[in-house]
């Protein structure tokens, strides 16, 4: 096959504990999946059907363990927010997956940040426009290594937190998700046929807020550790 130019490299994330890499196909994100976060964003926290938005695969910004990732403050915004999340990595695809079987499709879990141009998101909401410029910009998905379920097991409870410059901003427990990982996969797979390589950012707890250049974000999930990202 001849291409008119060389295709871009496949976006990928290293797997913890080895040399293997997880090729990223799509990034799906769940909106308002913690009750307290729904309230802080001005929405009814009652369990309503989940909604989703996407980021391009090459939005991933890998943060190696023990290092400080470098997140470049994006242009055309003066209000960029952090959203700490648990990421589920899909290792086996499927459509209309029953919730009872959904966790069989999870290859592993990772730490993730859904970085958001909040001012552009607010404007898009007001005008009824898509969120792409607010959510899908370059390097808007910092992520740590993927920890295989075969080594750490399934994650259904455990603390999730984020500090900025040492001050705690977000803290909750992943058991507080309105739609747990299995239910999210079941619902999402009715909308899209999931494939190996898909990443699902599973939503953020309350406490989201703005960062500026020079800020250092330190986030973690119990069972898969912590990572650090500096805004530059």
C-alpha cells in the first residue's frame, strides 16, 4: 500500500512492569459520574443515563512513574481545569455487552487527567455547540502506565485524589461513581462497538478547579499509585 505521506505513529501507553505498549484506538470520557461533582457543576445528581464525549487518541500525554509530566497550557483559554480520573483500558471489544460480563473486557487501569478549557466549554454549552475545543485539544489527556487486571485485579473501590502545589483539591472514592465501570461499559457498548485499544475516562469527583503555569498537580488512585504533572 502506498500512502501520499507517512502515517503518524500509533498513539500508545506503556504497560506497567514490562516493555509492552497498549495501542490507543479511541478515548471515551464519561461526564458527571460522581454525585458531588454533578452538584458542583449545577446539575441534578440523581442517576440519569450517562453521557459521553471523546478525545482524539493522540491527546494522550504519557507520564512515566517517578517523573513529572509537562502539560503545556493551551492557547485561546484563560480558565483551564483539572479533572482527576480512573481510566479503564479495553482489551477485548464487543457490542451490547451485558454489565454482568463487562469487566471481562477490561485489560487494565491507569491514572488519568481530563484537562478542560472550562471557558470554551461554558461558551459551547451556552451556544449549544460541541465540546471538542474544550476537551479534545493537544495533550489534554495526561495518563500514567496501564496496570493489567491480571496483576492488580478489578478496581471497584479505593480513594481517588488530586493535589495542586501540595494542597488537596479533590478526594473521593471510586465506589462513589454513579455509573460503575461495568455499567459504563455496558451503556457505552450499546452506542458504539468497543474495540481493544479503547480508553474510558470514568469521570471525576468534586473539587475541580483552575491551574496556571507553574502549578504542579499530583493525583492518584488507591491500588495504582500516583503521578505528577507540571503546567508549563
